[in-house]
């Protein structure tokens, strides 16, 4: 296996002042990438800001001989997103890699979520990923090269208590991935999505201390760094990573069956086949569903 290097590559990592983003930034810089360390430096629930978060990671990269610049914008506005990508272009001439990682939490059970709790979480995770991806896509399209990682969550894909706002916002990242890959295909822009599990301030109160040591963000970073390398040619995939466990999840579609002139009773009668997913496979495009509908369309 040849060593995976990033010499000449420019990476933007949002929320890289701590946790997972910091681990990605350090590893990419170590392997030769020029890095934009974006971080608003606010609290876990999204309030406040502090330039120290990004600065400290930039200092650490520089102290090890790497090349990095800070950016303090919030991902959650179009202006912020543009400025994050402008920081990469102004300092390093382009952007090859974008890791949409910035995140906050406002956990509450469904009946307790306020409009502000919902808006803010969606603004950072969902809108924020779009706000940074759009200007990055423009530069990547021009250069016919791009590697993007979106960060989803097991809470959204599989479910968790007290995270309706977060779960909804995080699964939106899957939609962004599909769109980026469909529109980016001819420009060699590839996007994958990660569902990480790691010890960080976002998870410090939901994980017992003994688990924390085993869930270092550094254990997730190798997969992310591989995915944003030139070596990786796969796109449109969802990966789980944590504690040294790596696996793929997928949204799949089963051929099912065609019931012409279906009635409520015939649905009931065929429920086992309709709800079965034993032959399900991931689809590459919404139009792929037509292959299963063809008998009904004749
Ligand atoms: P973290 O809290 O250590 O890091 C998130 C960083 O994002 C912080 O440094 C924060 O200042 C920054 N940030 C927050 N809002 C921002 C904004 N508007 N603009 C720019 N930066 C902003 O958390 P962690 O665990 O490293 O999370 C990274 C990503 O992974 C998040 O998207 C999170 O939702 C996701 N995730 C984490 C899991 C875990 O087990 N740690 C599980 C599933 C998903």
C-alpha cells in the first residue's frame, strides 16, 4: 500500500477547533494538506463565539511544520459560507477538500423543543452545510476536482431520544450528498457521508467516562482522511466509524411487487412482500425506481 499524501491539496474543515474536526485537520496537515481551520468557537448549544478555538489548532499544526490558516465565520449564513471558502482561495488559491463537520446540540424531548432550539440546530447542521458547500462546489467545478464529507448522525439514521431537531437536521445531510454527487459527477466532485461516534463535548454527558478513552476522535479520522484522498473513487456512501469500528450503511430499495388496481385489502394480503427488504439494494438516482415500476407502467 502506498502512503496517502495530500501535497498540493487544500482542505477546509468546518468546526475544526475541537473534537472530530480537529482530528481531521491535524491528520490532513500532517499528510501535506494546506488547511483552513474554521471554527466559530461558541458553546455547545451554539451561543457565543471565540477565535481561540481555531487559532489553537492552527498553532498546533504550524508547530508541527504544517500549513494552516484560521477562519472564525459561522457556517450558518451564506455570507459566512462564502467567507470560509474565500479564506481558502485567498490563502491557498483553491479548495480541493471540504469536510462539513461543525455542529451544536440543543437536546430536548419532542414536546419541549422551542422554535429557537429547532431553528438554530437546523441552521448550523443543515443550512450550514449548504452554505459552505455551495461556494466550495463553484471552485471545485472550475478545477474539476473535489472531495466532500458530510457529517450525519446515528440519531438521524437510526433514532435517538431527545434529538428531534438534530435528527432531522442530520438526515438532511444525506439529501445534500445525493445532490452534490448527481450534479458533481462530471466535474469529479465526490461526496460521502459519515456517521461518527466519538468522545467530544457533544457526547460528554451521554457516554460513561470509561467509554470516552475508547472513543477518541483520532479513531474516526483515518476513514475520513481516506475518503477525501485522490485514491478514493467511491461516492454517495454512508459510513459509520467509532472506536476502531468501520462499516457502511445504506438507504436501500427492494423490488417489491406490482399490484395493479391495488385495494386496501390487497395491500394487507401482500404486506409481507411489500415490507420485505431481503432483495433491497442502494439506488444511484431517483429514476432508478422506475425499473421496479415498469410492469405497472405498461
Ligand atoms: P465538538 O463540539 O467537539 O465540535 C464541533 C465544533 O463545531 C466546535 O468546535 C464548535 O465550536 C464548532 N461549531 C459549532 N457551531 C459552529 C458554526 N455555526 N460555525 C462554525 N463552527 C461551529 O463536537 P464533535 O463531536 O467533534 O462533532 C463534530 C460533528 O460530528 C458534528 O457535526 C456532530 O453533530 C457530529 N457527530 C458527532 C458524534 C459524536 O459521537 N461525537 C455523533 C454523531 C455526529
